[in-house]
C-alpha cells in the first residue's frame, strides 16, 4: 500500500510539474512565435511536410502519454489542423530519442529502427484517417474558449492566466488518472503476464495489445520489462504490441482525454492504438 501511495505521489507530482511548465512555456512562446508562422509550418498545402514536422516535434518532446495532453490542448486552442494534432498525439509518447537508443542497445538496432518507422507511419495514417471521417466534431468546444485569432505579445500575466485556466479544466482528471495508474502499476504482476503470454501464437498479439491499454507503463519502464518477458519465453510480436499500446494509450491518459474529447473520439483513439499496436506486432511476428 505504501508503494502504491509513493507511485501515486510521484506520478501526480511529475505530471503536475510537466503540465504547468509545458502549458506556461507554450503560452509564453506565443509572444515570440507568430501564429501565422506556426500555421504555415503545421498546416501548409503540403500535408506530408506538415506531418513530418509533427513527427519531428513529437520526437523532440520526450513525454509519456499523459504528458502530451497539455501540448495537445494548446495546439487545439490555437486551431492547429486536427489531423496534425492527432499525428502528434499518437506519435509523441512512442517516439523518444533517448528511449530509442536504449531500445537499440537492449533489443537490437533492427528492432529500434523498425519500431520507429512503423509507429511514425501509423501515426500519420491514423491522424489523416480520423480527420477524413470527421472526428474533429467530437473535440469539446470548451477547448477553443478564449481564442481570439490574434497574435499575443510577450505577456507573463497572459501566460499565467492561460496556464491556470487549463489547470482548472484538466487537473481533476489528472488527479484521478494518477490514482488509477498507481493502483494498476502496483497490482499487475509481470510473472502473471509472462505465464499466460509465453507462447508463440498469432492470437496473442491482439490480446497483448488490448492488455497493454490499462497499464500505466512509460516506454522507458516497458523496455526492461519487455526484455524480461522475452527472456521468459514471450514472443517478440506480443511484446512489441503490448509495448506500443501501453506507451500509446494508458488508462490515466484516456481519463484525461475525456476532458477534451467526446466519447466517440475517445473510443476511436483507443481502437486506433489497438489497431496500430496489433499490426505492428504482426510485423515483428513475421520478421
């Protein structure tokens, strides 16, 4: 019980710090970087270029799935194209230069390269697919409140006000998500998973992808766990499926997303992560 409380305190402290700092910095930087330039970079006519910029932005922001929410909120508030926001949302928690380096050392560079390419490509495909089917309508309108469409000048007071406003909206979900994540983190034994998934069968891949969703496990934590699972006899396909799904979507993140997305988009997000992790698992399975 003490360990769970410690996990809860650490998760809440970490996410609170990241939320405040990221929200404040982004709000403050609006005074230095005109909205027109941001829009030109991320919503130009060349959608492939915009997608690459979104992937690169995700790559240089090494945050877990929950920590991407403040950036997503700010991108939506500034009316960055929905498809680009979704590409960032899917790719940010699964792409991290430091973790990819660790993955290359621990699991092999071939695995790390394939993982990077697969997750980046699927993030782009999913982002445009959700946009194509009109899921933008399921973004809660409250996210856009206060947007005036004008370039904000350098203003500390404005940045603090914006950060406080976002905190009041999202923090209750942050608190609940941290509590649930800590409980799950403390009660899901690795040995149990290894026992039931220690077989080289194709059907384990989609099952592993689904099991990975409720686990609040950062990619940095999942790599050594994956190494242990592989050493215990678990096939690479299910391991990678679980790694991608646990990093791409966790139960705390889903709770946070409910504060900014309607149910239809939250469900689509979960199914998209499961699909991405399942197909990725099959790619590793056949390789």
